[in-house]
């Protein structure tokens, strides 16, 4: 690495106040060739958060087009192909501290082009109605029925399971429970999760009426150096983060 200072921030995604939500580190690099993978992995290990995002701007686009950034994500132990909350954190950092005049940003990633844009919170969003949110457009991933059902209740310490699906992209499991309370209350057995053939397990359930959210989700992936990536409360599927000053 060169001696240029690296601009970075730690952003709490899915939060309306500091020290809550799902934190991610965001590093804005000067040159895509200035940092190698070993350096980026060392930085992510030093932050020791579930995800660290690295951004490099692509200046080849015309000024009239949406800004484009190369984006990569690293856990404390490895690089991953896609991360939602670290992308949200990256967009928030750019919209508030780097390019506040822009309403849309695109990211070039290993999972294709992702977009982030400022939108008004939809009707029915409670106190957030009328505030600026960030809307992310992510690739669609196919899911398959899963036959690992017998191992799931033990893994989740007996939580009743409504359905289990498997990602066609990476084989990760999506486990649906009957309620958000069950999602919040589970005490996962990390040793059992490490024994699964997949990289991680996402547990989700419908949010309670009147909460302003569609569903609650928790992600457990100890194989990637993080027992839990952090809770995610998804509101209206696309509008998933408030723009905070």
C-alpha cells in the first residue's frame, strides 16, 4: 500500500440512531491498483466487523451519468460476492459525505451492477414517512426446496420451522419461522451451523402488525468469521435504510 491516507467510516445500517443496527466499515480508496487483496483482507480483519467495504471510483463515465464505484466486501476472514448492509453503508457514506448532490450511485461488483438511489419513504412508513431513504436494487436469486429439514430444529435450539429453502447461487439456507419473535429469541448452535454443508443460514419470519416492517431476518455464518452478521429489519422490501445526517 502507498502512503496516501485512506478515507473511511463505520456506518450503522438499518438504524435511526447511533450504535444500533448492523455496522459496516467503508473505505474509499484512491486507485484500484493501490490495494491488493491481502491488504484489504488485513484491513477487514483489523476492523473485525461482519463486513468491510472497499470503494474505488470509476472516472471513465461522462459527468452526466450516475457515479460508478467498484465495490468489494470482506469479512474478517474472506471476501464475499454480495453483502446488503455493507452496500447500504457504502451508499449512505457516499450520499452524505462524498457526493451529496447526486441522487443515484451505481456499484460494479462480483455480483453485477448494483444501484442505490435516494427515495422518499413510502406511505405507511410511520414516523419515517416523508424522510429520505436509500433504495437498493439487487440481483434476483433463485431458491430451491431443501431436504435438510431434520437438522434445522436442532441447529436453532428447537425453534419451530415453517419452511426451508436453499439458495441456487451458493447453497446457503433460508429458514422461515412463524413469527418475528421466534427469530429474535432463537439461540443458534454455532457448532451445528459449522457442520452444515452450506456457508451460512438465514432465519426469517413475518414482522408483527404495526411495526412498520415486513419481516425480521438474522444471518449466521461462523465459517466466514462472524457468528452473526447482525439483525436486519426489512421495510417494504426495497427501502431499507434511512439517510441520517
